[in-house]
C-alpha cells in the first residue's frame, strides 16, 4: 500500500482533535472509501513554520517505513501569522519540495491565504508563492488549504482559526481528487511503491 506523507503544521497535526479526526486520518479513510487506499503519515507539528518543517524533514523521512509515494506540503501559515518575510518562506518550501521530489515523491502543495490585517502588499507577495512554486516544480496545487472552512464558525474551533472535525472533513473532500491523481501518477512512475 502506498504511503502518503502529510507534512504541515497544526492544520495537519489535528490541533485539539482526536487522532481519528485529524486531517491525515480523515484523508486515509476517504482514500479507502474512494477505492484508492493508502497509508497517510501525520507529520504535522503545531506551530511549525516553513523553516521548522525544513529543519525536521530529514528525520521525518528517515522515520518512515517506506519512501512516500505522495507528499502533501502544507506549511507557511505560521510564517504569515507571525508576519515573517516571504522570501525565506519561499526558499524553505522550495528546498522541501526539491528534497521530496529527489526522493521520488509526487508532491501536492497546499496553499494559504494571508490574513487581511497584514496589508495588501504582503498578501499579494505571500499568496503568489504557492502558484509560483507549483509552476516551477510542476506540482498539483490546492490553492487554499482551508477552502470552504475559513470564516465559517460551524467548521471551526472556538479560536476561530483551526478546523473542527467537520471542518477537516471539508478540507479532505476538497483536496482528495488531487491526492488521488498524485497516487495514480506515483503508481505509474514508481510501480513498486503501489
């Protein structure tokens, strides 16, 4: 069975959710229901920036039971929330993607939108990073990881930022076709991983 690596922050880790309610667990269940079973490894760490994700990628990969056929990269939200410069985030994501692709993984990039209080100039620069990297590396892009969830109180925890279990289900439904397509590509290019 192919392995999917979900590399991210609290949105991936399942902040304040039961393990079965987390994004990786719900994605694994959705893939099984859709007839494209895969193991989904939760490599989400709450609070992680792109730099932290980049720093731990090596030991994450070493700890996996097999090389990931598909990798979902969902980092950068905490860079934005802290108002960090965009260029280093872009460099970190570029390095993460390059490493994963070099290991034979098919990468799906999950984008993020900037908070309005950071200003239009920052938002434009920040939000442009994800489609630019997807184009540069030939990746499948899910433009906004919280599509259909952000600003919907019924799908968020009390903090108004993190998804509840129902919100995660919406995220999974949105990104599922891209992950299925990536798994199909991985099966074609890495038949032994399927």
